[in-house]
C-alpha cells in the first residue's frame, strides 16, 4: 500500500482545496512539485515511480529528489491534518485555547510577561466552561510557574486548588479512555458469542476497581462513543435492540438538563442513531417522530460534519417514508436533493440517494426511470465496492438485476446473477445472515427457466428468518418481491404489509 496515496485519497473535495490553500499560505509559486504530486495522487489510479519521474522530472530518474519530495509532501499533509483537527475539535478556525497557551509560554520564556499574561488569561477564559481538564491543568501550571511576575487579583492558593482539581480530572479522563477501550472489547466479545448486550452491566463491571462511577460515562461525547461501538456491532449482527434501549433513557436525561450546550454535533448524532435503531426495529412511526426533533441549526456545528449528518438524516427520512407507505413523498424527498443541497458536495452520500431513488422507482413500477438512474452511475462495480463496501455493491446489483428482469433484459439478469453468486460467498463469510440471498437468486433463476413464478410457492419456505424484531428490514424487501410475484400481488403493498403488520403475530 502506498501510504501517501491512501492519505490523499481520504480527502474530500473541500479538504483538497483547503490543503492547496494551506500549502500556498505564505507564498504562491507557479512551479510547485509538491502540489503537482498531490494533485496526481488525488486520482484513483495509483502512481508508479516511473510515471512520477515522467510527470515531475521529464522522464529523468531522480530517485533521491522524488524521495525527498514525497517526504516534504507528507510533512505538509501531517501539518495540515494537525491544524485541521485542532480547528475542527473547537468548531472554529479562530485561535484555539491550546494555541493561546503555547503563545503565552513562548512570550514568558522571552521575558514578555505583559502580553504573555494577556494571552494566558484569554486561554483560561476560553477554556473555563469547557471539559478539557488536561488543557486546564496546563494553563494553571503555567500560571503557577510564572507567579512571581503575576499582578492579577487571584490568590495563589485558589489557582493551586484549581490546578489540583483539573489535574485529578485529567487523570480521571485518562482512566475513562482506558475504560471505554475495555468496554469496546467486551461488547465485541459479547457479539461474537451471540450474547445479548447489556451496556449498563458492562459499564458497572468495568468501573469497579478503576475509581470511576457510572455517571462518568454519561457525557454526550462518551455516550456517543459507546453508541458507535454498539451500532458498529449491530450493523453486523442486525440486532439494534441494544442501541434503542441504551439511548432511550440517556437522551431523556440529556433533554431534562434544558441546557443549550447539549445541542452539539455529538448530540444530534445520538438522536440520529436512536431514530435509525427504531427504523431497523420496524418502529417506523416512532422513528419519524424522533427525526422531527432534529434541528441542525441549533448548536455550533462544523459545516462539513453538519452536511454529512444532514445527508444521513435525509436518507433515513426517505427510508421511513418508504416503509410507511408514502412512496411518492419519499421520491419527492430524494428528487429535491439532486442539486443545491448537502448531497451535491458529498458524492458517496449521493450514491446512497441514487440507490434509494432506484429502489423507489422500482417499487412504484417505474422500472425504466430506475434504469435511467442506474445509467447515471458511471463507476465500475469494483469501484463501488471499494468506496461503499461489499454490502452496498450487492444491494445495488440486486436492484439493478430486478430492474432488468422487469424490463425483459434477461441476458443482463443472468450476467448480474453470475456476478452476484461469486461475491455473495464473501458476504456470507462476513455475515451468515446473507445466506438467504442464494435462495432468492435460485428462485429468480427458476422463474426464468419456468417462464414465470407459477408453481414456485414452496420455494418461499426455504427462507430462514429471525424473529421480527431482529430481521433485516432491507432483506425483507427482496423476500416481499418474490412473495408478490408468486401470489400475483402488488410488490410495494406486499412489502409495506410485511414490514408493518404481518410478522408481529408470528
């Protein structure tokens, strides 16, 4: 793996522009080989050493110069990412508390005490209401180290007490980080053993002996971290009950605080996670009510993160409309985001939007419109898998295959089927829940050979389902298609009935 290529490829369009501006911040030059190399690395295809020599040095073998150039570019990238991370974490491009602290330290070392104290006080004021105990302890320590030159009204003992408190809190934060790592490992072990996850029990077990209390885990940031762990394992196991039960009570407690400071990115992400868990559990109307509460204008959200979360929320809104029987509303919701919205600058999320649009057109019987959207996706299947994952590729090629089936393009159906059978083997290895896909493809193949679905009723019995609460709502869509064809019923009506009512009795 070319690590430099990987780093550059991880940048979005906004970050690429930001990096070029960052490199040129002091002096713009027309001939910058570091930027030439950067721009070439933004391309998906990897750059060989020979190609680099041709592009950068006119074909001359400049191995040492090329090595030095890569090293210089890596330095720029590290510096850019470091500055970006600091600014992002503070939610602003203004001077950070840490930057002001370093500046005051610099001034103290050179005997410039008056401006040094000014900047240290600004750092203290900026950090006073925040929760970065480590940074606070550094501020107080510098304050105490230079006390002889301090002319303020504060008392030494008061600053010392503040330092001790902040230091103890910083040490507790370190223990908390360690505890969170242990919690993550325990959750993963539970999931591997197919055990139900009781987060409260795990937290209790971990906190014992670490001088931590259960309430230490109830900050928005920590809740967000734990939720991401649960959710990541849920995406594999398809069991979202743990996410729902964990977040339901936590969000209520946060909302009771009636403190506007809770409306940060992490809070809205928690609300999104909760709504998503409800949706996956087929509690569609409850999920829609939760989503109505989301207001990303409340709180100081960084634009990039805000746009990504806005995309996720809109996609979830579509899913809720779709499975609640409001297909036309779902289509309109997707169409209004074709341009001028957060999706425009988020190509990977826009692929999700297009996939949902294909699904909507298919469900509404507008198969040709679905194929039109398919044709607008110019990327190869391999590229889609690399950028969106194997599961996404399978879903795309399945709906693509069904659109071809409905429009009589049987040769294309068979081609997609062969490709799917090859990659489903890898998918089943990752998650055995996907073995039903083989049954699905076999029924489609039988319908082609038999000239239709008549007489294939018993094939439905070959599907293996989990209890309603745990069954993958998206997997149910493909089962519903076969059921509608075999029973000669409308597909979308069959799907909505299946998701909302049928299995509640079973």
